[in-house]
C-alpha cells in the first residue's frame, strides 16, 4: 500500500462509514477500516472495495478502549509507509435520560466519540503531514448539527452524546491550528443521513415529525455524507477548521 494514497476510516464497515470507504476507493485510495463487532460486514466491504481496485485492511478495534486505541495508533504510526486521509466516522449514539444516566455511560461516549479521535490524530499526524496529496494530509470528522456547542440544536435526552460530539467539534477547530499548514482538519455535521437503528428516530412517526422541520423535506443518504467527506479530504485544499452542515436546511429552523 505505497503506490496509492491511503485512507483510514473508523467504523467503516457499515452505513455512512461503508459509503465513505467506497467513495474514497472510487477516488483511487487504498483503505484501512476499523470495526468493532461488524467483522462480517467488514469482510464484505473488503471484497467490494477490491472490485474498485482498492486494497483494504480490516482492523478490529473497540474505540471505547483507550489503551487499545493508543496501541493500535502507535503500531500504525510505526508500520504504515504512508497515510493521507483520516476519517473519524465511528461513534456511539443512543439516548441518555437524566434519570438513567451513569458515569460509565458518559465516559464510554466520551472515549468513543472524542478521546479516540484525538488519540488517533495525535499518533498519526506525522504520517499525515508527509502526504503527497495536492492539499496535504487531511482529517475529516463526523460531527452532528445537534451537538455544535452554542451553534447546535440540542435535543432533550441526549446530554451524554451531545457533550462528547461537541468535544469532537472543538477538536476539529483546535487541530486545524495545531496541524497547519501540512494537515487540513475539517468536519461534516449531518442532520439525518441514515436513520438510527435503535433509537427514538427509528419510529416512523418520529421520522415524519423530524422531516417536517427540514426545508428540503427529506432525509439525506450515506452517499451524501460520503461525497462531502471526499470533497473535504481531497478537493477542498484551501479549507481547514470548517464544519460543513449536511442537513437539508434543518439548521435554518
């Protein structure tokens, strides 16, 4: 994996992560994909990416295990010949009502959604800084329009998730300063591009209510998110520190 650019995508076996991996494969990149439990789907991704000409390495990794994340990142930093794009896609997402919240739940969300991306970025920054891509190396994080600090749209019952994703958004802004000029750091903040499988929004009535507040009157798709990631990673060579809202106009209401 030295002749072609290389992208690492966390949580790349399913949903938005899979669409992003395949979009980057179509753009001519080889892939490193992490998965926690979705190993079978990761193996399917390898076969599909191979049909696009991309070599793919699948790594089983629990991003909530900070020691494992540090060890994996250190190993990659010393063994990979190159890395050009790092996509922080994987995340936890489920309600956290205050009457049932726990310290472990809060810590797990933070470790997965904020700490793991920062650890990976810190370890892999030297590799990214040596990228030969026209815009240099790129980090793209997957944020959330509902968790952007004072510019977000906080939702009741999601405090733990929102806090962790807000930390990720601040990481984007901070690393854009820390890693300039050799690495650009940006994010995509979706509204809905893939309905949750096990959360209140999996209910059809709630989906209809949500879409009633979206000016474009429809949900996005994983491919919409994947194309935005690709643009930020490969084409937006004079953009850093930005969070692109991908929400059909939901933020306007």
